[in-house]
C-alpha cells in the first residue's frame, strides 16, 4: 500500500508579459523541480483596472506550473520580487489546489522539496486562512464571449483573460443534456474575490449560459494565495 504523502503538488498560474516568461521559469526552477506549460492569453480589463491587473499589453503569457505545495508561498514571494509584480501592470500569480496527479510527474516534483524540508528540520507552519479569491471559468461560444465578459463586469468582475478553444467529441454529453454545445469557443478566466463569485457566475449564466445561444459552461476553483495586486505581498515577505 502506498504511503500517503504529507506534501502535495499544486498548480501555480502566472499571467505575465512575454518578456518575463523565461525569468518566471528560472525563478521557480531555482527553488524546486517544477513542470511548466505556457500559452497566449488576451486581456480584457478596462481603464485603471487594465494596468492594475497587468493587462496594459493586449497579449499576455499564461503559464501553468506544477510545484510542491510546501514551497508555494516562498515561490510566490520570489516571483513577486524577481518579476516586480508589486508594480502596476506587471501581472499576477496565484496558486490553486489539485486533487490528483500521475505519480510519474508527482514523485520528481516532490523529491527535492521533501529532501530540503527534512534537511531544514523545521518548517514554518502555515496559518489557516479562509479562501479569499476564486477563479471563475466560463467556456462560451466565441460569438458570445463579449456578452459573457460584459455580464461579468456588471456583476463586479474587473478583468478577464481569454483563450480560444474548441468543443471536441462531446456528442455523448450533448445527448445526455439534451442540448448542443458550441464548436468554436472562448474560455474566459476571471480572478475575483470570493464574495463576487456567485454574482459573476449567475450573470454569465443569465446572459450567455446553456439556455441561451452562448451555451456557456461555468464553474469555479478556489485560489489559495496570490501576488500582483498587493493583498498578500507583505504577509509573504514576512514569511
């Protein structure tokens, strides 16, 4: 029987300028053995929110990094410092839990982190914190992505990142639901405070949800910690 791991792998999402992509990976790799995937996103924030959330540039690199959980706040602090995310317009980075991962990927990511934790003998105990942010994800017909974003904004969202996606081999679920899904879609990521999550999801549902021509599939995932908008910067540095 496999021994339960006290340390886990989690995902770190970074929305940054293209010029910082390699610096991000180098920063993370200097602390641990991580895996990175990067793609091109499109920012939609308006006015001062555009610079606040790092969307002065229309195109942003969105990098997903698999990292050891026990180094998450140390990595966020290093990213905040090295990429200067404390400056308006530089971008954001945040972590989210994952429930399962292949052991082939998990073991090398955790091996070095667990070794370092044992070598240090003492490891700072994390404070219990209530989840303060959520990532709302909406997969919507590309013709209705603007409708979904406008609805989200009216419900309190301050910005979004869009990826162009496609519906693939969904005939079985379409039959079960009794409705068809749009083929050409946009996946919209909206980082928001927990208090606005349901308002945003309901606004998108009403304007572009499954019962409309937008056909949006909407869900959310919790965000553990983040840097780039100042909320946790001081706390991270103290640790």
